[in-house]
């Protein structure tokens, strides 16, 4: 990934991480020795009361991390457990903890990965915040908890005396919307717990934050207070805290030096990641891009019409395990000009090549690093901080106390309290830079506060478009540039004004932007832009593989139907490569593929046609739908209808159906299949038997 404006300051960010690792290796013995000595001295000084909590072995013999809530009595206060894949459920749990604090309710947030059955059964008040992942599965960190609540060996009513409620998170476009939250709600009741408040259901297809907040506002806290025997409680009057108070909440302090050797080592600042996103950083691997090729026949980058096939070489990464049609998660990098802008704003432009690490502050307890460190300042800003997206409202609230100008402070505080008004900024896709220009001009913020408050950069998942049976050392993905036109920034400011919110610095900022302020803006997805426009062969990116629900039937005589549109073809390109590796041994493989025009965006065209023409064919039938080649638009669901008799016969013969693409396409396909099969019950049975599997976005 090219950092044009930073090229004179050293290596590119991903390579900078590699350099960091190399430097750390050279210092390994010295650092280890320092840590050992520091731990010994600390233990001697602290005595038994202050010693590092011992890791706790689970029943399977594994080791779990020390729990930050170990001092909380399991039967007291409110316990908030979260199952999160991308950090949303965790973020909501932290918000619940803050709200409980205002009501003087002692609350403890627990990652479901740290779930301990012996502790859980003692709780009196519990909130579960659980996301549904994939095709109705629990998130990775909630898998063991989910398994435990479904274990039939529990004593009847083993959770009697527990009061609980559940907030489920999902996407209504998926077949199994919020199924994990629903299952947890049901199972806790079966186990004897008492539901104190109706289950919430957040819909990521609409406005999941608004769903969460309305769930709270409709009566959550009176129910919790009643369950805890506290009666009515007005809580503390909400106001904007001072900068000093806000900064005192930070538990880490950034230290910088020109070399790693000069950095201090705090043995109680632990690796592993402080949250779900941070954990991903510590588990990811850096892989070189071996192939980066355009797939469209007529690409037009300016118009956003480009689709790339990329392949990563993982020969040197034995820890990356994958199977055909799994997901590959890729960590995006902020554009170089954005990194430079924030480096200037944080007054670290001259320290981008310096190293940074964390030590503790405002606490004597162990603290986990938010991301791998020591690292270069450039690396921290380039890949660990989300410098492009507007901060969510809860993060904006954390920035607000640092604003010094009274008018700016008052406006931002009013805005973060007004859900509908802040949504105008979100819908307008303002950036973090816009946010700083409009509200943070007077803020006193340095690198230390920024990297702890700023949202973490999230990975983006892509369905793998290659076959592990053909070549397990190379992972291919298929990526289209995400681009859309946005309303002018001037229009967004006017919409806010109509709601009575006047931003003091809006006029100056719009004037600074000049003519562009009144012109439509262009949004490009950060990761898709990086992969489609800024990545070249030889670059190294941070990746991790994750299992999907797409699994081919073992019997080669089982009919297979695949439906994909656009980049929804990705898993089926992987399947076709697998069929070819199997020498065409599958008896019936039918692919429905849709795009706009056969001579513009028919990706993998030659591969698919060759697969269908092989002897024996790797693809027994290729059925295409080109939506813009005739007056009436034709999509894959229309082709499915035309083949209804054949499809029904294949399903009666034990066939499998795989669907991949946009959520709207998935819904149309489901509706068509119900008609073809004759009943919704038949279709539901296919889902239960995992003979109908979809992956949508």
C-alpha cells in the first residue's frame, strides 16, 4: 500500500510493522530479562495482596486470562455479558456499564470468552448482549457459553433466583435474524431464570444504535433497579465532565522514543488486546499479495466500476488454517494524506518513525494493550486507529470533554445527547476529519488520549474465492470497489440547522472547503478502495481466516445448486476450482450467475466457461442473467424460476442450495424457492438440514 506523502519518513506501514517485529526480536532477550526482573521486584514490593492474579484453568485444561472483575462478588450488582464479533455488542455493554454507574448500580462487564459457569450461576441480575454471526451462529467468543446453556445435563432450575434480560443484535435481511439472542433468552428461562424485561432486537440493516437506545429507554433500568431491590432511583444528573476527569479514566500512558531500546517496560501492561477488535490484531498474520488482477472486461475506476482478484501467499504462515469458501478478514489502512493530517493535528508529524508503547496510569491493576506495541507511531495511526469514519455517538461523547471553547463544547454536548440529530451526521457519512474540523478545533488532545479514545480499525471479511484442495498455500478473494454519491456537506449542515442545532464553526469550515462544500461528495469504502486502487503485487497486508457455513456435501452424487450475483460469485469460483481439482467427479453442479452485461462485468468468465466445457465437466450447467442486456431486467431469481422443475427435482434428490450476494437478492431467491418447493415448511426443513445456506451482505 503506497504511502506517497510518507515515503521520505521510512517504510510503508505494513512493512513498518515487519520492521517493528524485527527490532523486537533483536531485543528479545533484553526485554524478557527486564520483564522478569520487573515482575520479581513488583511482586516483592506488592506482597500477596498485589500479586498478579493467577491464570485460571478451565475444565478442559486450557488457560483463560485473568479477569478484571475478579474482585466483584458474583451475587452482587449487575453483570453484563457480551457475545461480539466486530465489537458492536461489546460497545453496547460498555454503554450499559456507564449508564448503570449514573444510577449508582455496581456493574461488571464480562467477555463471554471469560465465562465461568460456577460464577455465572451465582448472579442475581444479568444482561446478555449477544450478536448473531453468519447463518444463525454465536460469535466466536460466545461459543462456549452458547454450548453450556444448551447442555441437557444441568440440574433443573439451576438458574433459579437469577433475573435477566437479553439484547440481541443481528440483521433482519438474514434468515436467522437474531437467532442467538432468541435462543439465549429461551434457554435461561428454561434453566429457571426470571425474565425481568422484554428482549431487545437490534437490526443492523436499519439503525442498530437506535434500536439499542430505545430498548433502554422503554423501561430497562426501572426493571433492573427493581430486580436489585433498589426501587426508583433518579441517578446523577447528566452533564459534561471536565477534561481532567475524562483523562483520569484512561488507564494507559503512551511513551515514545527514537528506538525500542529507550522505551520503558511495564510488566502489567499485557498483550492480547483490550477488546474484541484488539484481540484480532494479536491473532492476525501478515501475508504478501501475489496476484492483483482486474476481473471486469470494461473497468472504470473513476465511476467506481472495478473488481479485483487478489491472492495471498500463506506458505510461511502455518497458523492460517482455511477451507474452500471460508472468509478472509483483511485489515485496511488509512490513506496516507489522512494519516499526515492527524499526525499534524496531534503534533507528532516529526515522530512518525519513532516507537511508542504503553505504561499504566491511574491504576495499579493489570491492563491489556489496545493494539500490539511497541510499534511505530506511523503504524498506530495507519492501521490501528479508524481515521476515516465518523465516531459513533458513544465515542463522540468521550471526545467532547476535551473541547475547550465553550460554544463548541455546548454544541457537541447537545448533539451527542440528541440521537436523531447525530444520526444526520452518520447518514451524511461525515468523516473523523470533518468531526475534528467542526467540533474539535479547540480541543487539547495529544497522541496519548487520541489512540485510547479513537475507534479501533476493524477488519473487513471477504468470502474466499479459491480452493484449499487445489492449493492450500494461496488464498484468493474477489473485491469490488464500494462507491456511492453523497449529498453536499452544505446540505447536511442545513438539515442540522432545521433541527435547531447551529454548529459555530460550520460556516468557516464550509468556506474553507470552497466550491466543493456545495457539490456532491464521493464515498469509497476504506478497505475496498485499498484493495482495488492502492494495493499492488508484493504488498503485505494483515489477514486472518475464519470458517464459514459454506461446506460442500461429501457425496459426489449429491446435486449442488449455486446462486451468486456480482462478487457473490466468490465462493462458487472456489467451488468450481475444487470441482476441477476433483477431476469433475461431481455428478450435478449448476451455477446461476448474474451481472449487468456479459461484455462488461462477467467476472471469471473464461474460467467458468472452460469448467463447463471440460470432459467430464467441472460445472455441469452455467446459467447466466445479464440484467442490462434487454429491456426488461433479468436477475438470477428469474432464471431460477425458469428452471423450477429441474431445481425441484434436484432438491427431491437430496440437493444442496448455496446463495451468495446482496441481502435483497437473497430475499428474492428465498421467496422464489418457497414457490418452487411448494411450501415454506419444506424450505424451512432445508435450512434446518443445512441444505440451504446463504451468505449475504
